[in-house]
């Protein structure tokens, strides 16, 4: 699978946090039939470890909270040899610490603006760091939006410490801009476009949802557009080298992002933009 750099593997689509910037809230209200949240079958998760080449980045998240997956520790062990990582809200970090520490390479904490649970999240992460010590994973703190903002009974206030405190922790900070909860458009500032003019996600990414459906990018996609196939009846290699993916690549190279409904509405080029 020449060129494959990153696989997003959705162990679970369940979540334990109601973020204002997440499209799941609107989807649950307006299209509950699309909200079949649940966990990936353990057999599928283990089988995929044999199909993904070593040294590939495997991010064990898509639309859910990875720490909710009941067999997380076992799956992480089975992916030894890959670059194991995922994003988390951190609520279950202390309960799942023994499954994470020394069992994955990097861990990203998602910190969002105007989060009433922000102080609690920070304290949980500090306690986790004390338990972890110098062992892996390496820590990244992804700050989404204006982290200094917090809504109080007196209105929206700015507290610079809400942002600065993350820089004081071991690891690195990655800032990100917000976009429309329903997809990768309406960004709060102009997105970064690669010099080649082609979406990097499309060139180096595969995404597998908890049901085994495979897609070429990790955009919010409840309608399952750009579906390459399902792992139950095709191999990852077949889908990576298949006609659907290569048609999308050929059209993007021509500058035709209208080649699919999902791509036509998307403003993202695979290059995250800092806030």
C-alpha cells in the first residue's frame, strides 16, 4: 500500500461528552436513524492489525471517544509496531491509565473553547501525567478555538491562564481553528492549502468506521459518501488500490473537487491550520 501514512480506526462511535463544536448533537436531533452508535467488533479490530503495515500511524478514533472501548488495552497491544495514537477528551484517563501508559506512542488531549468542564479536564490530565512519569505516550494538547474564552453568569470572560497552563505541561501544544460542526467548511480563518493543490488526506489516508466501512478521509460524513467498500468483503489493499479512490485522486489532481458531493462542500486540504 504505497503512500499510506495514516489509518483512522474507529474503535467506538460512542461518546461521553456533548461538545458544542460536534455535529453529532444536530444529527441526533434531526436524523436519529443515522446515529447507530456502538463499538467495533474485536475480531475486526484484531484482523486489521495484520493488514496495516508496521510504522503506519494508526489513530484509534473517528467520531467517538476511544477510552470507552472495552478492549482498548488489548487492541493497543496487538498494534505494537505501528505508531499508535488517538484523540481523547480525557474524562476516563485515570480509569484507563494502565491500558495507555507504555502501550501507545502519542496521546492527544482535545481542549475546546468555552468548556464548562475545562478545569476538571486539566486536573485529570495533571494527575495522569504524575502516574505516567517519563513513560510513553508523548503528550499533545490540541487547543480548539479560543481557549481563553469562558462563559460565566457575568457573561463571556477572557482568562489567559486557561490557555497558558497547557504550555506548562510536558509535551507540545497544537492550536486549531474551528469550523462548522456539520463538516469541514465555514472555518474561522482561511485554511492552509498545500503547494501541490491536492488534498493530502486523499493521498495518504484511510478511515475505517466501527462497522468496517472504509473511506479515503476523516471528514464528518454521516451519509457515508466516498465509500470505498467494507473490510468484511474487501481487503484494505484492494480498496487502497481500487477504482473509486483513484478516480477521486485523478479528479483532485485536475482541480475538480466537485467530483463528489463530500469533496465539493469541503474546504480542508489535509493541512490543519493553527489558531
